[in-house]
């Protein structure tokens, strides 16, 4: 399992794989609190599935189970294994005593050659427009810059499954839109299967090729459908976007 926004597993530099993921009848309780209630979900390979649900419904618990951090009480998971998983958390979780460059390089397998390591770090920092800040420390970065470094760290090694736990939640709208653009560019050049959890309808429509709507806790899938909005229509001022946004709000209100 990979943690703190870092990729897991071992291997050599190359194109990322994208595993399909099947979740069947997932159940989780914490003492007397039911959190997941027989959750079923099919996640297609090398795409983004947005899991949309209210705060506290069990979205983070689902990701923690998929990452192997906590066990499920019942159900089964087929596809990517915990040591093939990368997680991007709500906060950057950078090592404060390391530079930007060292934070990204930290997650690379030790068997990679020094030249390969340096080239991989340089390339991904350029992709997130942080190359000129490679020698900076986390305390010297803004919140948006720190999250760009976390994105770089999540994508520097080709894992099979990327789990995103509301990574842009605490940012203002313009910065959130900017980082969604960075995420999409990274995904285009380093494709992998992605599960993006959010409580924002707009965010789900912007990033998701599939949108899975969760109930309130204990969570189960209420609706799972493709996002039929073309990429060119995924703008906040698009009439098609606004119509689809209204449809999702109606579905949520009907729960």
C-alpha cells in the first residue's frame, strides 16, 4: 500500500497500468456504527469514477478499505491490490524537513537508478509547474503549491489504482479549478484507474467519467451512471453542465 499521497509497489519506470476494480457487498461497522451497507461498485480501468456522497457517509472509509488500511467486515474486492494503490489525501502530507524534490523522490523504489530517479522527479515537477521550487521546503509553499507537489508525488510512480480523498476540498474555487486541470493533464500523460470521492456535485461532474451516487450512512450505491458531458462542455458556465448539475441535485434531494 502506498500512503500519504505516495505510490506503492516496486518496478521500473514506464507507463502506468490501469486495473479494473470490482467491489461486491462491502460491509463495514465501527462498534455499533454501521458505515458501509453492502456496497457494490464497478470501476472501469484507466478512467475516473467520481464517488459523490454527503459528508460523513463513509467515502473515506471506502478508500481506506481499498488501500488496505482497515479491513472490511464482509464483501470482496477484485482488481488492484493494496500494494498497487496510491492515495491523495485532503491535505498534502509533505515531509516538512525535506525539500520539494526530496518529497517527490522519497516515494520511488530504492532499486531505481539515480539517473532514472532524477529524470522522473524533474519531469513530474515540470508537469505540475513546480520545477523552479524544487529546492523549497513545505513551509515556504502556499496551500495550492503544496497540493501540486502532492499530485506530483502521487503520479511520479506508475501505480495501478489512484484513490483521491477530496484532495481540493479546502481550496477556493479558482485554485480548485486550476488543480483539477493539473490532475487531468497528469492523468492524460500517466493514465491509471482513479476513484475520486467528493461531496461536491460540480467536482464530480468536472472530473468523473462515471459518477456513483452514495446514500447517507450507512452508505450504499444509489445510482451509477456515465457522465455524458463532453470534456468541452465541462465548464461552470455551460448550459449542458448546469442542466446535469440540476439533475444530480434532484437525485440527491430525492434520497
